[in-house]
């Protein structure tokens, strides 16, 4: 299937509403202390990725994700902004937290009304929000949960952090337009990745590592894993199983933890290496005489990190491991919008080329149904 046909199929898909996102209005968030974000999967991972990559230490410390129903030592504060996020409005973990928060001292005495992010229909969460008078920030019908980074799931936390949500959307639109026009840096990168993944899949490379050399991108890995795994692990025509296995990593930690497997293990793995500008700040160092690396003290951390990324890439290439390198020019709102949109496009286009639907998740419902049955909650 050639590029024009792939694009045509993507744009015609009923769940492609994210391809050219538009900025939407957001409520004022001045005076908010913590954000208590109740959601899971695509209703949380984009948010967590953006707070982790762009947020200050203060914002990261005041962002409280409430996903797992396990015990959490939480007490409510008047300045909290509570957010309930679920496109379907039927997420078990979300409703677990709704019940627990409502039972806590301080519920109903917030300075800011809770916000609800959901599909604007008659789902249970939307119904409850209307009864309570909570504002609803709609997730469009034609945008699936794991493709929701450019809805309020992504823009609301940016607004809370005082960042430019419009620039985030604009960065995403730029990538989409470049891909559709087969032009620009991002047009080249996305189509190269689509071809690379498909051609390597045909020769048995069905596992891919996302290896960013930046701690600030660590939580992006969790978002990426869901995007790839839930979009590209499917049964195709005739029940043939196909897909790509995502492996989450972070450099340089995983040079020590996983590189051995990638270099000397079975030839089933490829690597996408990501670097970002780190600057060349002078950092004081007092290296003791016992240090086995003479001159190390004169090297800044950014220079060391750059050498590690370059050395890892060369080692992978020498071992004939498929490796692609994305060097990001900026790590800001527009840059993150571009990066996330590029991956959404890669995954969607690869799925269509593999002749599977990258927007459904039929097998996921089986596990959810069994969980509800064990709890005596099955409908």
C-alpha cells in the first residue's frame, strides 16, 4: 500500500479526528494547588507525559495521578483541582476513585469545581457531571482514548502549568501537514519510520525500543507503550496474529540494563534513539585521584550524555541492529506537540499498512469483563 493510499485510508477513518487538532477553550486555573487527576490509560498517560517532560519540579510534585484503586494516603485540600477523565465514562478505576473522594472530609468544599473530561453523550460519567453541575470538557467522538493527547487530556495540564497549550496544538498540526504533504523534517521522519517498521517487520523484527537520552522524557515511554501495544497488536484477516511489541527504556540507564540483549540476543529488536538539546553548562567537579578516568572532571554531564547516546548508536549499527535516531530541536510545548503527533501518525499508518485497525482494541474488553465478573459487577 503506497503513501497516498495510506493517507487516504487514515483520513477517511471515523476515528481520525485527532489528525488536525484545534485549540479549544479551557477554564481558568488560577489559584489551583494540586491537581488530583482520576483516570487511567489514554485518559492519564498523555497528561503524565506532559507534566513529566515540561513541568517544573513544583508542578510535578503537585500533580497527583489517581489511577490504581489501591490504598493511597490522600487528604483533600480546598485548593485542589479534581479532574475525572474517561472517554467512555465507564472506567472501573475511575468510579472507584469517585466513590472514595466523595467519602473524604473536604469533598464539596473546593475553591474550584471538579472538571470532567469525557465524551459528551449520555454515558454515566457525563450524566453524573450534569447532576452535580460540574463542567464537562468534551473528548470528541472521533478521537480514541490513546489518541487523546490533543484534547483537554493534554491541553488542560499545560494550562494549569502556565504553559502555551496553543503552541502544543500548533506543533502537532505542523507535523500533520508536513506528513500529508510529504515535506519537511517531520514528513521525512514519519514516513521513514513507517517504512522502516514495516520492512523490518516483514523480516522478523517485531520488537522496538524507544530509548530517549533525557530523563524528562521517561514518562513519555509509558504513553508510547500503550499507543503501540494497543494499536498494533491485533488479529488480521483470517485470524492471523500480527503486531509490534514496544519496549520502554531510558538512556543511559538501559545501556546497563538492556543493551546486552539488543546487541547479542535474537535478531528481533530495533531501537529508536531520541536525543534533545542539553546545553553545555559548566558544572563544578572534584574528581578524586582514584578515579579510573583521568580528565573526567573537566567534562560536563551533557557532554558525557551525548557521547553515551552516540556510542550506543554506533554499537547498535555495528551489530546490524536496526536503529533510527530522532534528534529533537526543542523540548517545549511546540516540540512536544510535534513529537507526540509524529508517533500517533507513525503508529496509525503502520497499523493500516499491516492491514489491521489501529484504533480498536477488541481483546481489551475480555479482561475488563472478567474483572467485573470476579467482583460481581458484570452487567
